[in-house]
């Protein structure tokens, strides 16, 4: 039997609530081997059913469908929502779940899997399903972005009076990395995975003109950080394995904002080396700040500067990013 308990509570005591009815939302084309992924999903579902959980399999067939499936699961009274896919699938699911108390369990199954790696979950979804009964629910904060227009990405949040908002769980990237996401072809993403992102990053290093923008950090006396690339973190990791923000954490009610100011392509090669060596925060101009609200504004000479949320293209700046406390129940080891 799978239980939802307070942190540290024995699951066999009466204070724990058994989870009886759940849905497993999965992206059937996530990762580089969809056939193997489908087989693993069936095996994971069987493991969960053996543990006493009535699990429904719900594949996504189009963008934003995971969001709709999560909303419907909450409305139907599901005890548990599981997500198997990449960071984009998880992003859609949290936007359908929050702020309900229904817990989210993650079965890794995509390209980067930032949250899964942050929590040190087994990368294989079948192994993760076997461990699920030992995980505990924790309420965590999320990030939320507000902006005035979309950049062609399907909305998985709210829209009113011409403005949009969307939650995210791991990272919001502004500038250079959002341009990489914008230009990355679906074929490269599906067939090459992380290698595809690296190749597109090298291509954009040549083609992108690195327009300037400013991040205003509220709560720090209105401190402003110039940038051509910035990441507003909820997790330490970036792109699944890069330690870009060592001071960030899923269980902390704040952002860690890492900003890179240069427009020089040569400087970006040094930035990359610094990140790989985990020495980037010591480099001239690079900053890492803690705050709960960020406003990003394009420079006077900038045209279109995009941003991404959890690895998926979202919109263009100006945009506001804020912490939403007590936003999601997440199952953690």
C-alpha cells in the first residue's frame, strides 16, 4: 500500500492516509527510446498496482495535454498524480495540480530530469515506482512568471486581460538559453537529447547577438543586475547536471539568480569552462543573488528577448518572476 504521511511518520500508523486512486501521466515520446519508455511505463504501473494503488495510465498526445489531465485528475478526486516525462511534462502537471493538496510523484523519463536529479531519484521509472511507497510528501514553493505576451509556446497556466502567468519548479532562463530552446529542432531534441542542446548552444554562440537586459531583484533594495543570460533558480542544477546555483534548493522559499553580463562570444566560452569547473561565481561580473521576486526588463537596444520555464519556451520579457509559497505537495525520498 502507498501512503501519504507527514515527514518522518511511520506509514503503518493510523495518522497516514492510504493513497488508493492515482493517475500516471506520461509523455510517450520522451527520451531517446520511446519503445523502451512505453515498456517501462507498463512495468511501473504493474509495480504500483501490486502495491495496492489503482493506477490509470494517461499518455499525452499533444502539447499542454498533461496540464489538462492533471486538472481533470484533481477534479475527479485522485489521491495521487504521477508524472513520467521530461521537465516540460512535469511543468505542465504542476500547473494543473497547484495549489491542490494532491501529491505529485515523479518517475523520471525525459532528457534533463532536473527535479529527479535534484532529489536523487532513480532515473529508471520502474525502480522509482518500487521506491514510491517509502517517499514522503512535502509542501514546497514554486516560481511563477507573469508576462504580457506568448512567444508561440502553448500556455499551461492562466490568461487574463492579455497577460499570462505560469508556474515552474526548477529554472527560468532568460536570453541565451531561451534562444537555444527556441531554435532547437524537435528532431535534435528527440534523437540527440543533451547532445542536441550542446550543438545548438554552439550554433547560437555564433548567431545570437546577446542583447542586454536587466534583472531587478526586489527585497535587495532594488538591486539591478545586467545580463545577456540569467537563470532564476529553484533548483541547484541546470540542464540536468550543471551546478549553476549551489545556494538554491527546492525546499527553500526563495530564488537563486545567476546572471552573466558579457556580450562577448569569447567570454561565453570562459563562462562555460567556469561552469564546468564550478568556478563561475568567482568570474568577473557573474553574480549569484538570493531573493523572492525578480523583474526582468529588456535594454533600450533590445528587440526580442525570450525566456524559458523548465526547459520549455514560455514568452518574452519584460516579465516578473515571484515565489509562490506552499504551492505543491511533492513526494520525496
